[in-house]
C-alpha cells in the first residue's frame, strides 16, 4: 500500500508489486509513471488481472480469506512480470488459484493486448531554473499535461503571470493548463521553488515508480495500482538562487563641441567563464554635455568580469573627437550591488581653413591712360590743331580789316 503523508486527508492506495527482485520499504518516495518508463513486460496481462480479480472483484479468486486472494493475484502478476511460479508444495490452494488466473488471462488476451490505462499528467517546463538575488524575473515556466487546472504553492519565491512581474499569482491560486508563469527570488529557504497540485481519479493498471528522492537509495520496487483511486497529481519547479548584481555603462560627453556630436553606441558585457550577459545601447545624437547611463545589465553573476566597448564614437563634421577614455577598463560584479564603467568622449570644433592671400599684379612705370582704353588717335589732335590755326588766321584777317577802314 501507498499513502500520501502530505495530503490533508491521506488514505491508503492499494498496489501490487511488479518487480519481485527489487526491495522497497516504508518511507520510499513514489510517483506516477507510464508503462514505457516502468520497462516491465506483460503489463497488459497484469491490467486484465487487476480489472477482473481481487480487490476489484472481491470474490475472485474463490479463496477463503482476503489475504489468500491477494497472494493468488500477486502470484499471477509475478508469473507475467518476473516469470515466477509459486510451488504447489505448501501453497496448494494459492498455486491452483494462480494457475486458473493465468490461464483465464491468457485466453482472454489471445485476440490482442489490453491498452495502457489513461495516465493523468501535470508538467512544469522547465522544472529547474536559476533566479538572481537582484530580484529579476525568470521564466517562462509552461504548464502542461492532461489535467485542466491545479493549485499553486510557493517556497521562497514570488510567482507572476506576466514577464514584467507586475501581476502576482498568490499561493492557493488555480492555474489553468496551458498557462505560463514567471518567478522572482524572494527569500532564502529550504528547497526554493513552486509546485502545482490537483487530485485525479486514476484507473487500475497505472504504475508507481521510485522518484529518486531518498538519499542513498538508487532504486526501489516498481508498483502497479490495484484498483481505481483518487491520486494527488503534482509537478514541481526547483529554483536555485544565484548571487548576482548589476553592471552599468555610462557615456560622458565633454569639450567645446559637446552637443554637436552624432550618436554614440556602446556594448556592455559580463562573463564569469560560464555565463555571459551582454547588451548594447545608444546615446542619441546631439545629447548635451554631461553623463548619461546608456546600458544596465541585470542578473550578472557575482564575480563576473565586466567591460564596456564603444562601437560608434559620434564624430561629425562639426564635432571632432579628440579623445576617448574608458574608466575603469574592467570591473568585477558584486552581489546585490551596481558597478559601472564610464566612456568619456571629448569633442572640439573643427579648425577653420585659412583664406588664401591673393597674388599682387606687377607694378607698371607708365602713367595711367585717361579716357578710353583704345589706342591713342592722332587724327583728332591734328584736326584740333588745324582748327586752332584757322581761328588764328581768321582773327588776324579781322584785325586787318578793322584797320583799313
């Protein structure tokens, strides 16, 4: 028999053994599994026996006590799963009952195998995750399986229904199949994580397998459900807290031409040898002089080495980049703290281009010409001279005329 000590109303779950050679004991942890995981032969024959004999059919086989009926059914199951034959000597009644059960089962299944009974399932994918102590949300965790819904229980974490971590899902909430959940580290407790649980009616023939949860134990006897029962169905996600911090990349713009520069891009990267966290950001063109936080990396493992690399320096025709420095060159991430590095770009105005001095014309010793620039014409002065002589002659004639009167 199995029971569930964590249930509010634990009850016995009747099972038969299907793994004669492996031992078990009180306190061993079991979980529902499928037939392929059990890797046990002839489970279809076993399921037929379960559905037609004790305890499903109380009077079969026809033995005096329930203990004898259990022994006969168990012997018949072992015949199919472990090739075990109960001797006639000392067990005559059980031997004959077992032989009758085996013969009836073989005759019933001569036309084909009995299918595996439906197995209710509930899954969380992934079922393990690391959550940084910075409080960053991790996920998503996909809720799957055949059950329609289940109830949430948490340990040391907060659960949300959105990636931003703004819509909490409290303990006791119903979570529908097909949902996605996100988790945030909340406090150090034993076995941080969350679980989902529901109860389902499970048919005889489903198997219970060792879940590996007992320290020092590597295996345990495989069991099969003897009769229909209401079984708790659970799924768990284990969360491991990770000491983590943040790394910030700042950009400082300075110099006489600060504010005239183009866009400046940087990439922040942190690496602890196992995990790499990386992101890029851009300072908008024309940002005035000062310091701006361009990238912040979250969930950086404590101890990781962080660096910042400038990928676009912002130089333009009106802003000449005269120097770039990054301080510090690298920095180590610290748990629950923010460390940073700053890229400083200094910009200056471009140097003006000098205006060229014109070359002077050669000096001339000739007096400048007056009037038109055409070559001198001697015709005109000659005409003027002739006209002058004519006037002088005319005046002389007039003077003589006056004197003769």
